[in-house]
C-alpha cells in the first residue's frame, strides 16, 4: 500500500513541551506527569503520583493541556518513553516531558504510539540525540522536521488493532497477577494480623499473641546481602531479571543470586519488597535474602516491618536499622501451612508472567515488520 513520506509535523497539530520547573507539592489535585509515570513498554503507570494543586493547574497547562489521544514522551535524561493519554486524564506535563498532538484526519493515535516505540523511530531519535556531560537530550526543535513514512489511515488502524490485541492480553494478565497478589496479602492479613488462622478458636491468647507465637526482630529471621552494580550498558540481555529498588529494570545472561528469593529496596524506593521466583541479579540499590532463608510467608510479612526510615538525613535503608525492626513469628507448622496455601497462587502468577513475556516477544517481532510494510494488512 502507498505510504506518505513527510516530516512528523505534517501528521501532527502540534508538538509541545512541559514546564521547565516543578510545582509546589500538593496532597491531591491533577497529575503532574513525570518520566516515572511512563514505562518502557508504552504504558502510563500511576503507582507513584505527584500532584499539582487546582490553584496552580492553570499555570502549568498554559502552554498545553494533555488530552485524549496525545502521545506524551520523554526528551531528556531517561529517553524513549512514550504513552497515549487516555480519556478522562486530568493532569499536566512534568519536567523533561513533551507531547505530540496527532492530526486525527491523518494518523491514528494508537498507531503513532506503536510507531514511536518501533526501532525505526528510535534510530531516528538516537541520530539526533545530544550527548551531555550529565544527561542526554533529544532537541525538540529538530523532532518536528524528522521525516517518517506512514501508511494510509485505514492501514494504520488495522496495524494498531493487531498490536493492541497483544497489549490487551498482556494488560488483562497484569490485572489477574495483581488480583492473585492481593488475594495472598488478604490471606496473610487474615491469619497473621487479625489472628483468624485455621483453628484460632481453640488457641489461647497471652499478652496479645496466640499461644506459640512470638515477637522477634527481622535480623532473627534473615540476612540482607548487598546487590552488585550492573550498569545498563553492561547488561547483556537474557533470561536473568535484573532487579533494582523499583523492581525489574532489565535482563542479563548471568545471575548474582539464586531464586526463589526476596529483594528489598536499599536506595531510591527504600523498603520496597519483591519476590523473584527465579535466579536474578540484584544491583547495588537493593538487598537480597539468601535463598535458603526466603519463603512466601516472609515475603508477605516484610512490608509490615516498616523499613521506611523517617530520618531524612539518613539516605537509604541501613541494614542494622532493618534488622532492628519488629515482626511477629507464628509457629513453624502454621507458617508451613500458609506457604502451602499460597504457593498455587504464586505459581499461577509466575505462569501468567511467563505468558506475558511470550506475548511481548511476539508483539515486538511483529512491530518493526508492520511498520516497515513487510507484512501486508
């Protein structure tokens, strides 16, 4: 089919950047959309939100207010992050964020998002990236004049339908994974916080604890071992997940630690807790628990230990501080019963995660071929 070759500005109503500053902190209000809210896979992530007050919102949207169908992207520091603004979004662009407003008569927003995620566009952006002493930057004055080759609107819609089918399956599986995790956490709270474990009616309570339970320190249960630095350019890609304090941040060919095990955030996302069912490489912003000490009860118990140090003068999570935190330890038999109960949930979670990896691989194989026109639709 015929493709149109033109500068990206010919397919867009406009390309706008956000404010070059940060608003005063606000407890609520519209979203201040930052780089951390956009994933590498092209999704918006609102697990951590910064707000802008209603009073300041007009100031921060004076240049542009994101609307449904806009493609937001990062142009400085962390590059190559793109996402499509959904219906009902109320927020403004954060620092180092910009957006493309598609001309709907010429381009389908979903297609444009996939195009921006493709190797074709990435190569064009890398060719114009300015390498700085501290951060890299895509010059926004050059982006509008970058030439692209796009198919007709009907073909764009067809391509977007094919690729979005993969992403919808992936997103459905993510929701199922979240439900499985929440079910396990609810069961943990029922048994070990509210003390409504199997047979609790027949167990006496002494000093606020069921008989056979005891108060202990985190240091009595585990050792926190340091992760090891592994820069992004040194990650070879492969079957081994690389963990930081914000979760999986890449892959590698070799492992530093054996799984299944627990990862605890040391710097950055301090006190975060992750379960890795497989061998892994935790980097130096995280601790890991030796495999022989890690189990699902401990994974679900650790968030209640309160690792978030409130002393702003102390960066990161100190091991001795972590070891000093309190936990309640149930009898070993009950701990084992709980693990046996939740293990099928986590096995299903792992199966869904593996399925999502295959779906993502399939989508990523199709993406460049569809964008190049190698596959007719």
